[in-house]
């Protein structure tokens, strides 16, 4: 399956051990966020990577479940001690969700909107994602704020 990844960094392979921290969205720690269209991916960075995703088993995550996860991690953040590191709390929470999904045999997540459409997905296994090409000839959208948990209007 061909999908797309928007980024401000150039790299030749996806690797969790050297991944940049998510920019404004703690759920970025869940895995590699991908879109079904280049137009949407371009909203997340100045480069649009075309990616071949080898998909074994897909977990269909309703958008409402993603919102629930977001609310749960925010609740944990609010309960943290003053010296706790916010990024560590978010990373550990989403890493535990990631591990649970892998343990269930899933290697991919489709984010399913209320309409039943899927515009975004998440790769859980970086070895299953191959960068086919990179483009930077689009004009970056200065309002790149798709990071909210609202439905994507494509």
C-alpha cells in the first residue's frame, strides 16, 4: 500500500530510536503517522515522503478511541508531580498502547472517522515502511495545525 508522511526532516529510513519527538501531538509516540493522500501529509511538514507500507494486520481505531486515549494521557499529565517530565509521561503512555497492539498481532492502525472514512494511519513496525521518494516542491502551509483531533476535511 502506498501512503505518505509529512516531515520537516530528511532521512532515509524510519527508526523509532532516532525519531524526532512529535511536534505538538503526543500521540505521535504511537508510531509513524501516515496519510492516505500526499495533500494531507504536506500539512505536517515541508517534505512529503511517499512510503510503501507492507501491512499484515490492521487495527481499526475509531477516532473516538483516539480521543479517549488523548483524554487519558492528559488526565495523567494533570495528575503528575511537579518534577515529572511531561514528554516522558506521554511517550510512556503511547509506547504502552503501541506494545499492546503489537502483542495483539497488529502492525498497522487505521484511524476511522465517524463517517467510516480513513485518512490517517499509523505504522507500528518501521521495518514494514520503505521510503520510495521525497518531495519538497510544495509550499508549506504556515497554518499546519491538523494536529487537532477533529475530522480531516479532504
